[in-house]
C-alpha cells in the first residue's frame, strides 16, 4: 500500500490483514519500488509526496509487468492516465474496503 497518508495505509493494512493478507506500507514511491520483490499486488494513491502514483504505476509495470497495480484517487479524472500506464484497476475514494479486499483477492488468486 503506497500512500503518503499514514492513516490510510494503516487502515488498509488493518482491513486487509483481517482477511489474511500481508501488507507492506510505503509512503514514498522509492520505498514501494524497493519492496516490489515481496509484492503480489500494489495499491497506490495518485497523489504521493514528491511523485505521482500514476508515474509509480508505470515504473512498476515496466519492472514487473505481471504485478497488478490498483490506483486510487479522489478524482475520477486520473483514471484514463492510470489505465494507460498499466493499472489493473482504478478505484475512486472513498474506498469501499470490502470491494478493495475482494478485488485484491481476485487479482492475486486467493
């Protein structure tokens, strides 16, 4: 989970953890790129400190094309750009946590 809002990463980690999924929390794109080796999927916010989740999505897809990336934003306007950069899905905030859990379980085959 990549988001510069620590409360959001904690909430997502707690909810996904309750479903048996392990979550690595990152606040910056460089942290996320360093953690890719252990990832089955990535969830990233569009707005990150010093970078863009859309740019991060493109970097992840270039490094690991089979790794699903879910991009989240409070603005539907970022969807086309995220999908062009290889996002598997795009979700608009506020996020339905059950929908996110189900989506991730489908994407990683749990």
